[in-house]
C-alpha cells in the first residue's frame, strides 16, 4: 500500500518538535520484496551487498555505506548513512510505522530517530511495527482492512516451507580450561557456516583481563523461508530463557545446557518484556498454522520449570479486532493485552479476565509494564488529521485509571522509555514533530528533556517484523530517579564511527552531560545498577564488545566485562539483544533467517570471568 506523503514516518535526528525542512524523504511507494539474500561467504571474501542497506555487523561491499556503529576500515572517514532502498515503511493498514522500529545489529541503528530501517536477511517485505495501527486514522484503516479481507478471500498469501523436526540444541560448557564451541553442523566443508572449525576453542586467543566465552548455542530448527523472531531473553535464577518459532527453551546460565523445552502448537507471536516476580510469563501463540491464523491465543509459561499453565483464546470484539498482532505487558500479577482498538487484561496466576475495554470514546490500545501499568489511549473524535491521545496509569487489578495525562493534540503516544520514573516518547506524524515528556507520580508534566538535533538521539525499540502493538522494550535508554539517559547515533565529528550517551535532568529537562564511547566503538544503555548506567559496548572487526558502566556524573565508561577480541567476528550478530546479570553477559540473535544454511548459525553467546 502506498502511503500518502503526509503520512510518511519522520526522518532525521530525534528531538523536540523540529522543522521538517531538510529531512530526508523516503520513497513515495514501498519497494518490492527483494530476492532471497545471498549465502554468506567466508570472512574476507568479496561481498555482494544485499538489496537493503547493510546493518551493523553485516558484510560490506566496497564503497557501501555501513550501518551505524559498523566497524570501519583503517582510514575510512565517517559519513551520514544514506537512505537505503527500504526506507521506513507504512505501518499496518496504512498507519505510519513507529520511529523505533527494530534496528539491525547491536548498534545497527541508522542515523537519526526514525531513519529508514534495515530489513533482516530472509525477512518478509518491510512493514511497520510499533505505533498504533489505527493511530487516529479509522477511514484509512477500514478501507485497508477490506482490502486485506479481499486478498485473503482470494487465497493470496506467502507460502512458507520448513518442518517441525527439532533436534536438541547443542551447547558446550566451560570447566577448567574452557573449550566452548557450537554445533558440529556449523561448518562441515560445504561452504556454509561461519568459516570456523567445528571443534575450535573460542578461548584459545583470549588475552589477560578478557572475559571467557562460557558457551554458545546454534540453531538446529528448520525454519520457514522468512525466518523467525526470537523473544526474550528472560533470566530467572540460574536459567536464561528464549522463545522462537514453535518452542520456548530454558538454558543453564553457567554452561548453556538445555534445562527444559516447551513445544508450542503454532508460531510464537508475542511476549512481554518482563516476567512476574515468581518467574511466570504469558506469551502469544498463533491460532493455527494456516495463513488464516492470527495471534490470538494466550499461553502461560513457568520460566523456572518450563511447564505450561493456563491457555485461552482472546475473544474477538468487532470486525476490525485482531488486525494486528497483540502486544503484551506484565505488571504485578496482571498481563495486559493491547491491539488495534481493543484491550483486555488477565491474571497471570490463573488466567481470570480482570477487565476489558472501558466505556466511552477513549480506549487503551497498548501497554508498558513493570513497576506500573501504563496505557496509551486513543480518543475517537472524528478528526483523523488531528488525533487526540492520552497516557494513563491503570490499576492492574481493576483497569481503572489512577490519573490521565492529556497529550498535546496532534501528537501520538509512541513508546515508553521508562516506567518508573515515567518517560514517554510522543510523535506527530504529519508534521514530523517529536518530543519526550517526563511525568510526575500523579501524571502531571515534570519536564520536557531539551533534546538537541545535533545529538542525533536514537533508541533500539525491538518489536518483531510482525504488526505488533507494544510500548515497552526499548534499549539504548534508561533512567534513575532524577536523570534520563539516551544514546546518540553516529557521531559525525569523530575520525571513526562512534557515539555518546546523553544525560538529562528530569526536573529541568536540561542536558547534564555527554559521555563518549571508547574509540571506534559505540555503546547503548541497558539499565541502571548501583547508581551507574550499565552499557553494552559493541564490537568492531578487531575488538570485542563488553559491558561497562558510566558514573551518574558522567565521564569515561569503566569496563566490567571485556569480551575477547578473538571472538569479535562471532559477536557481530546481524541484530541482537543483550542482557547482563550475575556478572555474565548474554548476546542473543533476535532473528534467525530461514536460509538453507541457517541451521548451525550461532544464535547465543555467553561471556563471564
């Protein structure tokens, strides 16, 4: 569907409302689906660039403009990444995609908040994720929905291939002199895999002071041709859990051995960012395995044991319900389910429905969880060009609003950067205005961080390649009681590509400090710990990544865990999620392709001392 120029997602650096002039414009119409990506040649071989602009960690062709944070060749000057052929695409059914769409690589963000996004290898044609599909545009949505019904009725769909023959994942542990490796299927001399020997010792080249590679896992599932999203990781006690395709698997944090595996009857399609205090989550599962299935089945899972709890379908309410995948958020013992123009909430412990859509013209459609349950609310006014939205804190048991913040007319709730303290990103699609607001405990305005365009702020807000309603899940941002921290994109003033973390005073909105990443590397905030900002420093071709902290007063990042330089190439996932807990770091590929050689791909790495 061609998106009107007035509906195009914003480009350029993130900040307070900005002048749209001079902002790069995406193509007037979405591009056609590219051909299947080429097989990855061994490192060092000449590369053929993929149709989309390469992201961080993806092999580059000579002269190709790499994604943000990509390792630079000696003497290579930095430059603004040019928009690739796959610019930011319209969201589902004509709605603009959220500006925090999933970014390639740990630091694969394109310059600027809302810049055209990279497409995953083997992924379906780009389509937005994040941002409310209706977004105050019911006329557009209804027409698009009818078109979808006609297409489905006519039997037009993308066929998939691949079976459910799942072998036990291979994970090698380290004890004494660690010798971790991945599945023997990585490279058997057929030209596939990552070019490493099957039994190599990943710690053989480790230098003094560097962390050990504790273990790795490799994909052993025959996936459909368009691949599969990876959900998680969730760390519960001594178990790290991730979900993909038709299973949820728990691994030992110490040695990577599979502790349990929960098969699913159909594809996993949604998951919350956090679990309950006792380690339970509720995930979304497709209602079947045909092209007519939708993301409408809830399944509770105990992450401690891998046992399935209650299961129930979401009742459809109206003809246009369930047009998007659901978005899930957990607060206390409540899981809130957001989607296009509708919402429900259930008790995690027993599945009892707690509340549904409230009466009136204003309806919650997306949630963020954690210490509070925050809702994005859309109010029907009949004026599709001037949306009216709200931010509310809900009682997680009754669904009643504790307070309501009236969003400036024309702006829409886009993402929640922090729940406690509450920091929210707002967006005006028509005029390409963006702003961040910090709210007090009672929902009143606390401040508007004074974002400057020169900082080129950005965030990695995950989500899947499916149409998904979710406010939470952004990485590259964090907050404490009095400060908000956000990463920048490419620092164009540096000799090589690097970035900064910017700190804002939540009481005044003013910039407190800017901290630079290590030379030739980029970093992203993960969370707070002990009053410090925990950041992941991304790898280059020759230097490993690692976990560092920045003091609340700013300054040079202090390394906590330095990943080995000898495994930097392996750590360069095309796109990954990072977790740090118990002195260990976990790098998890957040999408696995459906290429013929995807079986044997390294999908997770664990580092520790």
